[in-house]
C-alpha cells in the first residue's frame, strides 16, 4: 500500500471497496495500491486535496468495481466486473488447454484404434472411473481446505461456484457406471466418449490450480 497516505485515508478507500463488495484479497490489495498511487499522483501534480483526488480516482474505477455477472459463471453470481473479467480469463485458458489435449488424445485414439481390444477398452473405463472418483475426493478436500482459510479470493470464488457441480459429475457420470460414457461401443472405441472424458479429466487440473493459487494468496495476505 502507498505509505504517503495516512491510515484514515486508506480506510476511506477500503470502505469504498467494501461497499462495492470487493472482498477478494488477490484483487483488493492490488486495487488499493492503484487507487492510492492515483490519489497521490493527483495530489502532487495538481495540488488538490485528498477528497478531490479520491473522487477522481473513484470515477476512474467506476466500471471495474460496478457489479456484473456472466453466463459463463451463472447470472446469479453478481460480483465486481474486475472479478468477473479475471474469472473469464481463467476459465477460457483452462478450457482452451483442455480442448487441445482432448483433440490430441482423440486423434491418438483414432490412430491406434486397431490395437484397442474390448479388454483394453474395459481397462480404460476402469482407469478413468478411478480417476473420476479420486477427482471427486480431491474436490471435497480442496473445498474444505479453502473454507478453513476464511479468506476470499477470485480463486476461491471460482472454485466454490463450480466445485459442487463438477464433483457430482465426477461421481455420477462415471464411465464405469454410465454406459453412454463408456469407451466401448460394440467392441469399438467410442470417440465421443474419449473426447468428452479426456476433456473433463484434464479440466479437473483447473481445480488444483485454483486451490494452489488460493492457498498462496491466503498465505501472502496474512503477511501484509
């Protein structure tokens, strides 16, 4: 934070962020720093009071701190636009990576389909089924570990709004339990299943990233 502003002035900025529901610490401290720096520069360059510089800076941040939502996260989750935009970037990045990996593995499956016997397909079902079940347990573990920190971040927000749905998906839409997701279709490789399962399994890495980033953010926030 900018030390040129006193504690009361920093408190004024924090109260404004509270009113805008920006409690996500990974962005909150960054915004406080930027607003503080903007106020300090305005006071030095234009020779204006803190109050006038503060009003100018608040106006600059009006859009970023305005409440917004997106269909990508669900319209009921209303948070500052700054949070929405960061969430969209994170989700798009992992979706793109998951799609690329799924396409590559499906292409490999097509190329080596002749060597995939019904027995191998059965083992493939079992392997993915085990990974899905482990994914469900990991999602639960990550959820409670994040909850224990008692700290909000963009990462914990994104994890929370997606974890339950994906956790249930891993548990109930298991290729071992649901025939439509089986890799074996009449003794042949089900390419749609291969693509879908590799995509969702790769996407599970997203939750590990969110967990790690939140825990690092929580650790850093306690040092400030």
